[in-house]
C-alpha cells in the first residue's frame, strides 16, 4: 500500500488531498477514512489504497500512521495548573454556583452581568480541567 502525507483536508466539505511519497496527489473523501476518524490533519502520515475514479486517483481505506502532534495539546499540558491549585478554584466555583442556585430557588435569575461572569468562570475552569 502506498504511503504519503495529508496535503490538506476540509472536514466541513468531507474531502482533501494526500501527497503520495511518489509525488502524486491523490483525492481523499470522508468515506475512505477509518471508523471514528472524522478529519485528517495536514502533515499526518497515512497509508492508503488507490482506485482510479472518474477524475483520477482516489484514496481508499486510509489508515493514519503518524498523526501530527498538536501544538495546542503540548502547550496545554505545559501550562496545566497543579492539582492543589485546582482544588481551591473548584471549591470557589462551588460557592459561586451555590449563590446562583439560592437566587434561582427564590425565582430570580442573576443579573445579566453576573450571569456572564459566572459563565466565563465556568468556561475557564472547564479549559483548565481539560488541559
């Protein structure tokens, strides 16, 4: 089976091109991706079969060999807060949500500005936990 690198892939459109090790560009459709894979990252090494379509060579049975490393994932791991710091943050979020809950029990939503700040805090904590 030939190998190559993903030249580009548009997940929204469901297709892209692989640059084969022989220098030939091969069309790849979402149907050729392995189960569970919805997109290919540019630069990822792949193994694939080739079939001649109406418009030229088309990749078949694509297998990802070497996914490209994610710069964002590496940065997140490096910037991850220590667990001891996260304990304090999570406890503060619980207190904040308890105040929001009390207000809601009384039939009143928090003011829009307060609700916006609570949402920002929750998004930030979620990002820290996922890092």
